[in-house]
């Protein structure tokens, strides 16, 4: 999904159209090469039915083999049309020439195409329709549960219909709305006393909400925290998840807009909360990356080791951001066939920045696991650069903790999330 969002951001920045193709009967490309022996089922007469049973077994077996067979066939077809598979993202194919560039994203039997000029996209569609039975769905409008709107070069994504589906399944369509997904004082632990709730229902809700995160970075912390209690969820955890759903009800039309004049550089923000809401004393890492002015990648994760200070916790978070930054800058270079540009990561802790830039292993850092010093090497090689940002403008802050109402609303706007109900109508 990160690659899909980056693809849409690149298309919007260049005012390219994004088109959608769907392959009919993609799963009927599996071939049965083995001998199949069938025992006569009870109730079938011998005459004339053996062939039907064999065909049924063949169809089922072929269906199991189909995804791999289809992938190979599609891969060979695209390569025959001079497309190259991206080494960093196996589902992306590129075709570049002196005056044209095409990008194709593949998800099973769904293909999205963007690039320039428009006639190259039309030519590609015609070539694919010669090879496969295709449905040309025109401009991309709905993809993997995400609603896509393309207007005047800008591309907006949201999951309103999916949010409604979650609320309906949870029986909360008529529930009262809330302004924030989680109260700042909420303390959730695994050994909470209370009645066990239906773990299957709880896990199902978490799974649905995690898919909603594809367009909703504002839910990343609360959903990430609640995901830690899926083994034995209690009433307190279910109450917290219902507050998240009430928040979703009031913000189901919120999403992200990629603008045609938003810029074409990647910038990251890294933050951490030190020992907040964890029994083990581990911090929470929050990372968000932007292409121009709009977010393309974000994550909230509990840190693997216990930090001894907020400086160390920020250092660990920045290292996680550095690995993502390297992948993103290389991916952008491959997709646009441009030179790799240095990515800036914004951190709101000056001590952590000093630790990243200082090559000496002094007393403040000698106990930190060696793997976290990777960021120092990145800074020395000038693959990335680290800069200070005031906590007031630290966009990753919303990914690390539950914020008070006013600050949450300010941060939600700052990270680039907006109500798309009115903007789409306009």
C-alpha cells in the first residue's frame, strides 16, 4: 500500500491520469499436469458421471495452481512489452523511453496504469486486451476498498464505504460520535481485571480497523495499542475499541489528497513516546513520510528494547525511520528514473541528533544495541540528513501517544488529513 500511495502521489504531482484494468477469469490460467485418480462418490451412477467428477477435481486443483500460473503469465507478457520489474517492489513494472514513462502496479488481477503521454496508456491497454480478456474500468475510482477521486490533477483517497461497513458489522451505525479516538489518560494493560469479551469479535474489529489505516494515519496509535491485547481482550479493551469506532463514525469521510503542485521530494518525521502505556517500559516509535505535502508512509510500533532515556528512545525511532527512508528514496529513483536524492528526517530531540552525528561511542551510547547505530553510518555516508523540528510541528507526535482534544485536532490537520466530503463536491 505504501507503494500504491507513492504511485498516486507521483501521478498527482505530474498531473498524470491513473487508469484501472481488471482481468477477467485470471484464475482460470492454472493447468493440471498430474494424473488424478478419483474414487466413485456415493450416490453417483457409474455411467457418464466419472467425467464430471474428474472435471470438478481438475477445476479445483487448477484453481489452487492458478495464482502462480497467472503471475508467471502476466510477468512474461509485461516483459515482452519491454516493461522491467522493479527490484525493490515486485508488483511494480516500469517502461521508460526518451519521451515517455509508464508505471504499472499489479495486485493479483487488478492493474493500475499511469504515466505520460496518454496515447502510451491507450496503446498499453490495447496490447493487454490482445493477450487477455480485460475490463477497461477507465480512470481509477475504486481500488482494494479505497475510493479514489481524480479532479483537476489532484488525487484524493478515502475509505468511507469501508468505514460504514465496519460500523454496520459492529452494530454502531447509530452510535454517538466522539472527537478523539482515545483519551490521553487511558491506561491499558494485559493483566487488567475484568470480564473476558468475545476474542473472535475483538480480533475481527482490530483486523477491520487495521485495513482502515491505509488512508487514516490518525488512527495508527490507538489501533496499534489495541492490537496488543488480542489474546485475552477484556471489557476495558472492548470499551476502548468502541470509542475508536465512534470516532470513525464522525470522521468516515476523512482522507488524503495528493496535489499536482505539492512537490516531488520525500521528507520524514520520527518521534517516540518514552515508556507510555506499556507494561514493559518500552517506548513507541512513530514514523511518517511525505512526498511533497502529503503522507505516503506511516507506522506505529512498540520498540523492541527498553530505552534508558527519552534521548535513547528517539535514537531508536530515528534508526527505524532511516531504514524506511533508504527504501523509499531508492524506490522513488527506480519509479521515476531519476537520481537518488538525500532524504531529511525531522527529529524533535537535540540530544538524539547529537548522538546520531557523533561517531564516538561514549558513555551515553555504548550500551545501545549495535544495530541501532546504523543511522550514524547513514548520516556519515550522507544517505540521509537529520534536522531538528520543534515538538509543536512534529508530525509524528500523533503516532506515538493519545493526545488531548485540541492538540489532536491540530495535529490531524498538520499531518494532511482532511474532510473530503466538501472538497470532492467542489
